[in-house]
C-alpha cells in the first residue's frame, strides 16, 4: 500500500480523491469457480463469453398470422391458398410461390417465405386467406441472429451478472459460467453500549442496528459474511479481535471507534497490527472513515452513527469490495435533479443530504430535504428517497440542479 494519506493533522481528504486512492491500491483477490447459471446472479465473470450460435437460430414469426412471399402480396387485397399450419417448435418445410402458411408466434418461417402478415390484416376463408394490406419483405419476421450473432462477444471478464444477462447466457445454451470466488468479509461492531435485538436493554444500552444494516447489504453482494461479533471499548480486546479476523477474511469492516474519543480504540489497534492509509474524509455525514490493512486483510473503519455508516459503506466501501473481486463500473450513478429548497453555503465537506423526490405544481420532479439530517437518525434512510450531493462551500437555491443518487442505485 502507498504511504498513509491525511492520517495526521486536521486536513480532510476529498471524496473523489479517497475513492481514487482506494480504487488504485485495494488488492484483487484470486481464485475462481464454476457456478450453475441459476446461481450466477450478481457474480463477477472471470471469462470472456462469446456466442456459439445465432439467436434466434432461425428466422421466425414475430406475430400470429400468415407466412408468405412478399412478392405474392405486393398489392392488396389478394387471396392465397393456405397449405399448412406451423406452430412454434415445428419445422416449416418449403413454401411454394403463390401460397401461404398459417403461422404462430415463434414458429420457424417455411423456406421461401420472407414476410408474415398479421391475422388482424387478413380474412380467413375455407382453405385460403385474403390478405387485406400490402406486404413488404421482412414484415413481422425475426431474422436469424437478430438478437445475437455467433461469435459476438457478449460479456467480458469483470462484468457483474444481472438477471437479464442470465437469460442471454441461457439463450446461447450456456449452463454454467466461470466467476471470481466470493470475497470473505468480516463485520465487527464496537461499543460497550450495544445489545442484540430480542434481548432486554440494560441502562445505557442501545440495540445493534448497524450490524443488521450492513449485513443485509453485504448479503446482496457475492461475499461470504463472517459475523465477528461486538468488540468492547478496550484497546487489547479490539486488537485481538482484529488479529483473529485477519486470519479468516479478505476484508474487515468495523463500525464505531474510529474517531478521536477516549473510548475510540480501533485506529490504535489497526496501527499496531497493520497500517492506515486513509483517515478522515471531507464528507458529511461520515468524516471519520478509515482505510488500511490489518496484517494481510484489507480494513475499512466506518463511523458508528447509523447514517454515517450507511453513506460511507454505499459510496466508499461497496465499490471497493467489488473492485477487490475484479468488477468494473461499480461506482453508484446519479442524475441531476432540481432542488426545491434553499440553503446557505455548505462547509468544507461534500454533503449528502437525505431527500425525498416530489412533483411540483408544474408536474416536475424536485428534491426536498428530509426534516431530520442528524447522522444518528437511521430512520431517515427509510423515509427518504436517496442522497442529494452538495459540493463543498456551495449555496443552494430553488431550481439548482444537483446530483441525486437514489437508494436503488446505491444498493443495486
């Protein structure tokens, strides 16, 4: 890893700089496995995949109707004898000139036919059909190779498979794929005040919500999650927990204990068994984020406040985990949305406001800030639509178009 960045002193690392540093320095895991197609959703491809066949393999009808030679119906109306019936899964045979075949969606075009006229534009008779509209070659025909051509590169290594990709792979007869092995991630929360849901709270305790939020997000990623438990607010206990975790996982994620309080021991524990490369970001919420390593395991220290932990995980850690698995294009995407509010100039940190998206009186979408922007108000994440990005030292006026990142993008 490169020398530590902004770990000492009061300077804060800009979000873009932090993301670039992590992207350039985080190691990629090795190891691949072959998985069945139905188990491949969300996995990271290790191989380039080329189509071995055309899709569709043969020209077929896109509609229910009649297959014919377009030259036989270049004027309308015209009556043609119907010599056969072709359903999906049946061979079409050859179609003589001057005749038509009853055909159904997905059925192979008979040899010689080059068009399909939909049944709504026909009048069926006893052994014949009257075509009521002019027909041109290619009407309502899906040509062989229309969707995929044999030899096409469909996906490259590093692609994260989505449900629609699974269907494409199935369409070329692919039954299994070679993917990067799952990343082993350990989740350690810190704090004497934490109690497990379902147990009674003692005086001064709170329930351990951060673990459940982060674990739920990790469970939707191609990782093997290790619950490392709760570390007490004690330097030696935290150090031992990190040492044990480093032997089990590729990446350790902690929450809490990375700030500068007397009971914050994570930073010291990490530095005693590894190194920090990044600490304190110019981000709000989430300033005390840490990045480094504990022995051979990558380390991310998230803040303890629930919104701070959520935001930094989604924006910083999640893309880094995909990077460790060799995935491409993992940064969350947003789009510009007009602000429906005003606010004074922000400070020296890039702010991520929880906002709702509403429609104004003119029918246009606008972003409105949720009324409680406290980093401790975890419920605000469930009651808002996404994050609105306010650059450092920026005043907001109604109509200003700012980047909006919906939660659906952060968790996709």
